[in-house]
C-alpha cells in the first residue's frame, strides 16, 4: 500500500511509520530522516538543508522532491511505502502526483494523526528528555515555527486528499498503541475498499 502520514510536528508520524514498517513490507520514506542523514554525512544537500531545518523552515521543494523521486525508484518500494513528512506543501503534492502517475502507481490513503497544538510542546519536551541524541530542531522556539509552517503550508493539503476520498483521521492524543490500532483499522478499511 502507498500511504502518506500527515500530522503536525510531534504527532507521532515517525513512530507510527516505524511500527507499520516493522510489520509490513513497506519502507518508511521520511524526508526529515533523509535530510538529517545527509547533514550528518556532510553532503552538499545536507549542508544546504541543515540551517533551514534548524530554523524550522522548509527545505526547497527541488531538494525534497529529488530525494523522494530517487527513493521511490528503489526496489524495496515495490510493495508499497509510507511517506512521513512528504508532501509538505502544494508544490510537493503536485510533484508526488506526477511521480506516481509516471510510474503507474496510485496513492491508497492519506492518514492524518490529529493532535492539538497545546499537547505537542509536551511531546517534544518528552522526546528531548528520552532521547540520547537531541534533534537541533526539537526545542520550543523551533517547534512554534514548525507548527506555523504546518498550519500554513501542509494542513491546506488535507482537503485535496479528502476530495479524492483518500483522507482518514486518527486521534493522535491517545497512547502509541491505541494510535497504532486506530491506524490498523484504517488500513483494514482501505484494503476492504480495494477488493
Ligand atoms: P521532520 O523530521 O519531518 O519533522 O522534518 C524536519 C525538518 O526537515 C523540517 O522542519 C524541514 O526543515 C525539513 N523537511 C522535512 N521534510 C520536508 C519536506 N517535505 N519539505 C521541506 N522540508 C522538509
């Protein structure tokens, strides 16, 4: 299945994508993870992206679209993939449509993990306290910026997927296991619709 996980920063997209990946043959395609790896490796893309990421702004569409286009070509994506953090604006959503159409692929569903903004700061603080390696963009100031960007650029994509009948919601305020089982129910519904 080809899926997108939507949700504000700290909603648990990465955690839920990891869970799905561990149970199924669908790799997680996280542009954030790929950009952080590029920054750690000191590649040209990584160097360009690092300051932008640290400020909580969006890296250029050209860079992230290129990363995803290359990644989707890999053989492990043949059975499906989970997009985490992509697309993040209208231009990226259009690029994704074009990429999939070119490969004769379709999107099966887009799942929005809903969490109110006030809860996200607690989550980020928890992530900082639990993590051995703290992300440079995991702090209250940058979170505020990332939330603004999410509401301005990314949340407006949701009606686009809704209009295609592909959008589903889960309550991201529940604990990790409960959110995972809500996602499993969504997947059952989506695969039932396929048959
Ligand atoms: P994430 O790990 O998804 O929270 O992403 C961390 C940061 O990477 C974001 O705040 C952006 O700076 C950058 N980033 C990740 N995905 C994208 C994307 N699709 N478009 C632009 N920037 C992105």
